[in-house]
C-alpha cells in the first residue's frame, strides 16, 4: 500500500470511528465502552490465547488512537 493510501485510510477510519462513538453517546447518553459492547465469544475467556490476542489488539488500537489524538 502506498503512503498516500495509508494516510487516506487512517483518516477514513478516524472519521468513521469518531462518528460511531458520537452516535453511540447520543443514543445511550454516555461515552462508548467498546469492550463492553463486544460479546465474550469475540474476546475469549480469561487466560485463553484468544483473550490474549484480543487484549493485545485493544492495546495496539489504544496506542494507534493516542498517536493520532483520537480518544
């Protein structure tokens, strides 16, 4: 993937994520808790490889967002 396309996809993801979070906040009256919305089948049980992979993904996503100033 070229650099320009990477930048465009970063912006598209950031905008879509921000729009979804805002809509969720308006619908529920509170900020989103992405992990709470995800079923256990996608997160995995505590101590499993699936849970470790999920937690690593969440960590990487938080880091990605922080690097871009996205809450």
